[in-house]
C-alpha cells in the first residue's frame, strides 16, 4: 500500500521538477525535486522487500 503512495509521490515530484524547468527556475530547485523523487522510489522499492 505505502509503496504505491510513494510511487505516486515520486511522479508528482518529477512533474514538479519538469514544471520548474519550464518556468526557468534555478537548477538547484529542479535537482532537489529529482533527488526527492529518487528517494521516494528507493523507499517504495525497499518496502517491497521481504522482512528478514
């Protein structure tokens, strides 16, 4: 369940980064959004792993 929510959040963050790119925002803002999206996808993946 939470992995699906995190994947959706990652999609929204990537969309935000692309929107900021169109608005000619500073590169660091776009980079922060991409890093947060990558972290959300990593967390979603880690939640799908079986518990040891």
